[in-house]
C-alpha cells in the first residue's frame, strides 16, 4: 500500500511538471484565455458571455428603472 502511494505521488508530480513546462518556458507563458469574450471569432459574430451581457444591460437601463426594482 505504501509503495502504491509513493508511485502515485511520483506519477502525479511528473505529470504536473510536464503540463507546466509550456507555461514556465514560454516567453509570454500563461494560461490560455478560454473566456467567450476572449475569442476573436465569437466577438466578430457579436457573441459574448452572460456576465458581460448582463453588465452591459445594467449600464444601459435608466436610473428610474433600477429604482423601481428595489
């Protein structure tokens, strides 16, 4: 059981190291932007995420409409 745990930890650490090499070694390394608004093809079609659309809608509404919601 102890040997199995050690082997699992070694495999896990090797896999984390291999997965992080792209981030660590690239000049502008970082996680890819998977946000809907970060995709050029979707922006060209006018598609954005729910959070952005909701924020834009809140900014567009009049003050009197927002007061009536309270």
